[in-house]
């Protein structure tokens, strides 16, 4: 059976100055007005962790920033 290690990282809102993620009352969620440089900030986070062997499970956005949930296999 494969085993995993998990990690949760925090990324403050200051890193994403113009990212607007919102959900409507009916539950539809969208990213709006995202400048290219802000997408690059998120790509850099994803690529850095990916090179270290981490797989992104989920990202949760909040008013103070985001949480990223990661996992990677544990070697036997």
C-alpha cells in the first residue's frame, strides 16, 4: 500500500495583490481581473513545490490569502 506525506502551506494576500476570487449565492465561483504577473506568482509556488516532489491536492482562497494542500509519496 502506498503511503503519503502531507503539507499545508499558507500564502498571504500581499503576494496576490490583484487576484479576485469569489463565489455567487448559487455557488458559482470564478477568478476575475487576474493580471498576468499575479498568475505567475501562483505558477512559481506550484512549480517550486512540484520540483520538490509535492502534488497539489487543493487550493482554498480567503480574504487573507490562500492555503495550499499538498501530498507526496513516502519511500518505503
